[in-house]
C-alpha cells in the first residue's frame, strides 16, 4: 500500500500570494494516483489546497496531516508541498496560509523527524518551495540527516528561489517532475525511481538554470514511484543476451538483413535477397537502437550498415541491460 499527502497553497493571508501551486498539487495528485495502465498506484492521495481567500491550509493542518501520513505502516509514504518556503539560521519552514513571519510555518526539521520515525518502508519528501534544499540539513548546516529508507527531492538549494514557468500557473520543478512521472524518467522496463526523476529534472534545467534541484537519499532497495509502458517490448529486450552472447560481441550485417528494396536495388543481380530470419533479427536490432542499446559501426544508420555490410555492437547501456537479461533480472 502507498499513501501520499499533497499540499498546494496559492493564498496567504499575510504574505504575497502565489499562482501555480494549486495547479501543481492537482497535477501531482493525478499522476501519482494511477500507473499508466490504470492500475491504482498511491491510494486516493490526500490533497490540501488553498486557491483563494475562501480556502485556507494552515500550519496546524499541514502538521497534523504530515504526522498522520508518516504514522502509516505502508510501502511508500510520500509528502509533496508547493508553496512559500522560508529560511533563517535555525533552518527552513513550509508556510501555511496563516503564516505571518515565515518562522511560524511548519519547521522542516519537524517534517524530517516525522519521516525518520515513520514505520513506512520508504519515505519520500518532495518540496517545490524556495530554499527547500535546507531540508534534512543539521541545524542549517550542510550535513544531511536522512534516515534509512528516506529520500528528499527539492526544487532548489537552500539559497535559491523556486521558479515558475513563463506566464505562471505552474512551477518549473513540478512541471518537470510530472513529465518525469509520465515516462520521461522511466527505465527500459517502465519503472520510475526517485533517482531517475532527479536526473531528468537536473538534466532538463541544464547548467544555466536559475535553480538547481537537490537530491538526498538513504535507501538500500529499489524504489519505483510509478510504472509506465516500457519504451521497448519486454519480449524483445529479453532477446538481448541471445543476440549478443557477450558484452563486446558484434553482429555482422549484410543486405539480406534489410527487407526493403528500392526499384533500382531490386534490379541489381548482385544484391542479396532479403532473408526472413535475418529480417526478424534486424527488426530487433532497430528496436534496440531506438533506446540506445545498440549502435551501427562504420555507418550513420542501421540501414546503411546493412546495405554496405558493416556491423553493430552494444552501447555501454546495452552492455548493462545485456547483463541484467543474462542474469535473469529482466
């Protein structure tokens, strides 16, 4: 069983309003609720939102809901917050709608402590708020206090603001997070992990962004946050160690591997005819190429490699997955 608490606050009584946090919260709720195939993922994620003055999410409400979440004995307990963050020498805070000074918000040290004491097998904290990178630091110093089974992913460092996309309506970090959860961060069997989500966001922001995501983790087991359709059929992927019996094996190609012929090639008596068995292998090789498992040698594309009798080999990623298949792990 998996549980999630999702908080998004646009409206604040005493400090500046925000525009995209409620939209972000709903987007995260929607992507967490089910796997891509429609199967239940996080069971009925709880959502607390304050879009305008008619809605309030107070510090006390966030605190009580976070305690309830992390008191659950579940496989994954996930906390997501989009709203104002505050930082000072004593640490960071998440601001509820009733925040006046910032340090009257929910202390991140309290949130981390709830997670550390949780019976949940895995605890994940995701913060799209300014200065969130201070989460799990010891007394405001860059010494992480991450309990076993915990992961913290934040939109920015302890000294940075969290940006909104141009025009507002959504946070840059959360938009990338949702993209990652929709499959941009999936591995070749369709699993999306906290680490792959961070890698996607970090690479998407690039070296010139005004914010850097922060990732802190202490896990000793594989954690999948969501399943999507694999980018390559598993039946095809499982043939990788058959097609390449060793890491540095090569497959020698020739025109018989390519089933398509131009009219000119059909009239060429020296051109070998397509071989049905080789065509089946070539279709798999092309599927491997699409997901960066295989590359042609001495040619730009697999078609050229076949037509001029070159070869192909595994990429570094391909060698990794070949070993997983050979060891029976896929």
